[in-house]
């Protein structure tokens, strides 16, 4: 009887221990499953984050590429300012031309009519030839005819021919303003055909522009009646040697009107003075 009880007790103990072991095993299994599920969750989360990041990177690249294409298109459509356009605005060019044009005109005319340099005092030293009377130049800037060109191109662009020599010189007086005889330089000191008494040029508009030159159309302003008349006269200014120089001056009407004015004045002054020459100069 005792033996049976002992066996039953041992069997019960064995079953209890087996149950506990199974329970621990199941518990460990659940823990492992939970850990595995958690790891899978983390892995999926990382995968999703990686996919999201990849999408964002792709989107950023596409947006950057699109921006670059747009910028490139705009660069092609928008011309890049170069030369004088990158240095000056149109308003600045307009103001410069308007302020300078009359000095430009006077300087040019002083070469065409031979009044640019200082002649001998009281016009005592002169020579006479078939073209008329020429007065000896007494100016330290020039000693010969070739010296004139060096002085001329200090203010005038080398892009255009000198305005005082044939065939470019179209002076109404039809004679050269400067000549050299026996190593001495002479100038005509002729009547200079100015832009009318009490009149001056003003800039009407900028009509053309390149990297180093711009052209303007001029108006004729009369101070006597405060009137402004539009003309077809044009002139240009050239950016050369690091500064502005006078370019071309196109005024064909000047030669028609100027010839009549000069001849009329020559007859009038010559009659009054009894001399064969006259002086009406505009010194710059």
C-alpha cells in the first residue's frame, strides 16, 4: 500500500515537473516568436524608410534636373550683357551722348576747317597758294602734318578715317585745312560752319548698339525760340583704349547749307574789310 502511494507521488511529481518544463518551453517559444516578429517589424520599417528615402532622392534629382533645364532655357532666351551694355545702362549712354555731342561736333569741325591748333600771333606768318591763304601753326603739339594724326586719334576712334584729309574731307571750302610746306605746318583757319547761331544738338534716341559702340539720332535745338526739330543726323561713340572716343558723324545736309553760309559770309566780310580771307572760328 505504501509502495503504491510512493509510486503515485513520484508519478505526480514527474508530471508536474514535465508540465513546468513544457510551460517554460512554450514561454521561451513565445518570447522567440515575439522577438522574431519584432525584428521582422523593424526590418520592414527600415525597408519602408529606405524606399521612402529612395523616392525622396529620386524626386529631388528630378526637381534639380528640371530646375537646371529651366535655368538653361532661360539662359538661352536671355542674352548676356557684354561690352558697354555690361558697363553702362541705356540712360547713362543717352546722358553721356547728350552732354558730349556738341563738343564732339565742334572738335570735328575745328579739324575740317583748320582752326584746331594755335596759329602764329596776329596771323603774320602765312603763305598763299591756289587754294588761298594758310597761316603757320604755332603749337607745341604738332610740328608736321603727320603729328596731326597722333593728336586727332587721342579723341577720335581709329575705326574711322580722319575727317580732315581727302577723300574723306567734304568741307564746303573744298580745300585741305592743313598743309606742310618746307618743313612748316600751316592751317587754313577758314570760316567754320557751325550749327546755326543759338542752336545746338541734343540726342533724340539711341538707334543702335554693339559691344563697343553706340549710335544716336540727333535733334536740333534752337535757343532763340526754344524749339526742337528732329533731324536725320546720326553720330556714334566708341569705347576704345579704356575710354570713350568720337566715332562717326553723318550730316550730309551740313555740306549743302554750309557752302551757302560760307560763301555768303566770305563775300560780306571780304567786301567790308577789303581782304580776301575771313575768320569765324569755334575753338574747342
